[in-house]
């Protein structure tokens, strides 16, 4: 749980006096795969997300990320389990939405193999 919390809440120190970017993430996705394959979804943003209508930039970014995640999962046959924390209301297919960080940590602990 400590590693999960640290990864989510870490605040880079560079340029804090200039930008004061002390915001926490609006979306956290945690995936556990039986293949132990690390996957990055950074390519979801090769084309920048855009606002459309009443949609915020965050809404567009989440939709773009989830769309890319689904495509990668299908193409590569990824069969992992996923859970998330999400601040804005969003359609999150294939993800178990957790109410808070503690619930996400408990979900993750249940997914990981017990060493003994």
C-alpha cells in the first residue's frame, strides 16, 4: 500500500515556486496482469486531447486514454484486471471504480500473489 500511495501522491519539486503544481491526479488506473507485462499508455496522447462542447480537457483526456487502453488490450490480448480512482464522472468500462485510495490498495492486495 505504501508504494501505491507514494506513486500516486508524489509531488515533483522542480519549478514548484513557478508553477505550484500541487494537484493530485484526477484518474489513477492500476492493472494487474498474469503475464507480468508492464504497459504504458503514453501513446494515447500522441495527438493532444481536446475539449468538445461542454466536455472539459480532463474529460477528453480520460476518454482518449480509455479508448487507447481498450485498443491496446484487444490487440495484444491483455487479460489483466483493472481498478481506478476517478475524480470526474466518467464511463470506465473494464475497470472496477474504487471509492477511495484505501479501497484501491485493498483491491490491489487481493490481486497480488501471496508469497509464503
